[in-house]
C-alpha cells in the first residue's frame, strides 16, 4: 500500500509539533515536556509515511514511558493525541493481564481490542460516505411500507396502466409527505433482527481467541431471528438507515483497511505499568506473575504477528505509550529488554496551586463550565466569582498535600461535594441563581477539608 493509500485523516499530515502542542494546551494545563514528546512522536509517524518502502521498513516508532503521579494528565494527553490523529486508540491497565497459562486475560488481547477500535473508526468513516445513498434507499423502503404494491388481477375492469399511473402519483405524494415530516408519527410494521446474547464457551482462561472463534462459528451456524415490530416512521427511519448503511458497506474491505490503519497508526496506552514491576518490597510469588506479564508484553512491543477474527496484524509499527506513578518502584525495575523498547522517558510534574486554578477555568469545557451547563438544564444559573475559584483551588491543593495527592481528580470530588445541595434541590422555582464565592466554598467544604481523617474518605 502506497503512502497516498493509507487511511489517515488530513490533520495527521498537516499538524506540526508546535500545532499539536497548541491544540493540547486547549485541554491540558502544563506538562509541556510530555506534550512535546508526544507531538514529536505523532509528527514522526507522518515523516515515516513519506519515506521509501525499503527505508521505512528499517524505522520503528520510538515508544514513550510517562512517569508521574495520578491525576496529572498522562491519560488525557494520550487520549487527546489519538483523537487529534484520528488513529485507533485503546487504553488498558497492565494489571488486568496475566502470564499465559494463568487465570486472566491474554496480553495479545490488547491488540485484538485495538483492531476492534480500528474497525469502528473505519466503519464510521465509510458510513458517512454511503449515507446519502442509504438515505435514498430508506426513503424507498418507507414508501413500500406505506404504500405496498397491490395486485390488479382481482378487478379486470381496471387497466394495469391506469393502476400504475395512479400508484405512481400516490407514491410521489407520500414521498413529499415523508420529506416535509408530516408522517413521522404514523406507525408501520417492519422486520428487525433479534439480537441474541453470545454463547460463552470459554472465558477468563487466557483463551480469548478461541472464545472469539467459537462465538463467530455459532453466529454463522445459528439462523438469524427476525421479528415484526410496529414503530413510528421516525423510529423506522433510524432502524432502516442502520440496515441499509450496513448493507452498502463491504465488510471484508473494512476489515482490510482497519487492519492497515491499526498496523500503521495504532496507539496503545498501557497504564499502571509500574504495577508489573518487581519492587524490592514485593512478595516473591507476585514477582513471578509480574515478570511473566513483562515477558509476554515484550514481543508485542518489539513486533510480532497477532491473529484476530478479522485477520493477522503486525505490531512492529504501532506506537506504545506506557505510564505509571512508580511510587514503590522505578522504570529500572522493568526487564532490561522491555526498558529498551521505551527509549523516550518523560517525567510529569505534580500539580501546584496555580495549575489547579488554571484547570478550573482555562481548558475548553473546563470543570466549572461543565457544571454550569448541567445545572442550566434545570434552569439554575451558576456564577463563579474569582475569590470563589481561588478558594476552591487553595482548598484542593491543601487537601492534596495533607492526604493522598490525586492531582486534578481532587477538583472533581470537591466540586461534586460543593454543588451536592444545589444538584439535589434543582429544579426548584426558588432556586434560579447560585453564586459560588469564597464564603460559599468555605461554608460547604472547610469543615471537611480541615478534618484530615474525614477528608480522606469524603474528598
């Protein structure tokens, strides 16, 4: 496949590292070093695509490991990066996998999950391309439901030409009524496929692929159940649009394109990688299992071929980003071979009081804006004063320092507690406007924040 044939959005090609960082700045506060590292990694994917095939085979992505406490933006940076690139992306926790032969998920299943994410991306893109044709076919099917063809043999006095002409005129009238929306409430009867629950033959035994294959076999063997449903035209249009869109798409072509997209653009975010490190104070038995997961993870990151129900997929050109707090271990506690597959190390910094203040107000759809929009649904106007925002940031920073530091996630818990009464009382005719100032913040939170034992459980 040539570089021009690669299924990649235009933004993937056009954005420079600085533009990528600027885009991330709109959603994530601080952590410039991490943003620069992922921006360079994303741009390098574009540079790699422009190389000649023989050169490109020799260059593999430079995987990244992010080191930093919880709530400082590791996951959000990677998630925004994948969204920006339009690339298949999955986030997984390293702790959910176990060594082959143990009870738990097989490490290779992360690649199968990535393929499924890629299939969804490609299907969504293809559905947009065939939407207009699908809508036309839906309109024709709705007309058939509203005005089915009637036989003329029962009345020999009616000429077939006259009937056809009359039927055509009626059909056009109904078509106009469909277009102007005057038939949306009328009910029609249509056949829909009855979805059945998959049969679980093998599960949680490190046999993910066998489980999938058996389920796939049952789906092909078992007849699809159809049932008649009476629904409104509005609901029928949605059901039929899904059916017609699916019928217009080539599943084999989608699978082929999705595998190519995952191979060349896929991003796998492995969180909690520090939990599979063998630290000095960990037990001997747990070290055996952790080392086993690392050994199974090594060929995936290094480059191997994984079998999926959509076909084989190679992993050597995927980008892997690992992250961990490393409170009780160090990146050096990972297997040397695995360390070498993550050559770029980025350390994320703890959030200070000013960072928390900026997080409350600066990002697009910031936390404060989210709560304003939520309560506006119930007719409540939420207004924040500057001293109220300052007090909230001060208190969040204080609680983070005195108890467990959970970074920006502290703001979520504090805002929920702060607005609990308002959220419960709304909608209420007597509750139209709430001003969040320093007095209100201290009244709602100061008692809990000052009690260290209580704040551990509530905040």
